[in-house]
């Protein structure tokens, strides 16, 4: 796994065996803010100030860090569940420069706590943000007693791992979604749109960040 500096000065990781990056090389941090915060979090908190958030693909922890900082600023309570089958080792996540770039007091301690907190336990990261990490395949999630208001779908690309983007996978996510749950993802492929629609999501295309023409935002209505 190689550490790469993207165009906005933030890091991403390159996985040689997949020939895939964790984030956009045009700017990891600006991509995360554009897709997951601006199109996702801020849309969801228009109607709710207490959110259950599910992230499919915890990865570098960038989305979680930015969401935690935003929750504090907005005074919105976020219960964050992150699913990741292959967590990063300390030797890698200690090198990531996100905390230095956001320049928020305590952000480095917050970022390291996101990564080092025990898997399977609910951990309070800040006054408005709790985290529960699950070490499991994103295709095998099962939340019989919990429903989510916002989903960050940040798996590796459909071209690389198509099995993560099927209609059956999205139907599994629909089963743990509250009505009007917002799902955001960077992929705008036709097959992804069709699979989301078959799972009961109403899909819209939005302008993408630099290097990406369009992204998807989907709102859950009912399982079809």
C-alpha cells in the first residue's frame, strides 16, 4: 500500500493489487467534503438533528473525521457506525495528514482515537459523536434493531469490486434505512443507479468534485 499526495495536499492510499486508490487523486479531502458532507450530512441534518450514520468502507477514516468535526460545529448528534473488513494498521494511519490540514484543535487526537478505538464497542469520540466500528464485509451487514438516516457508500469502485454494488447489496442497506434515509456515493454508473432504484431509493445526479463530473444522492422511500 502506497501513500499518495493528492492535488489538494491531502493523502490517499494506493492498493497495487487492486490498482485502485482510496480517494480521488484530484483531492481526497475536497472529494470527501463535496460528496459525503455537502451532499450527504448537511442534507440529512436539514430535517434531523440526531442522526444514525452508516459508512460502508471506513478506510482511511477521513469521512468519519470530517463528520465528527462537522457534528461539533453544527451541534448535531451523530451516532456513527463504520463497516470495514480490512482496517489499516497504525504504521499507515499515523502517516495520514488529514488532522494537520483541517487545523482544528484536538483533531489529531480525534483522528487517532477513531482508528485505535476497539472494534465492536460504541465509543464516544466527542460531545456530539459516537463511533462503533464493525470488522465485517459490507455485503453482510445486519442491523435487526437499528435504522439509519444517512449512508456513506464508499466502497472500492464498481469496476474493481462489482460484487459490492449489486441490487442485493443495496436491498440489504434498504432494510436498515429509515424512510427518507439519504445515501451518497461517488459512483454514477447506470448499473448503480438501477440497483439503487430496485432497492427503493429515489436517485438524483449531482455535480461532482474536481475530476468527477457527477455523483449520486439517493433517498430511500420503500423496498420494491
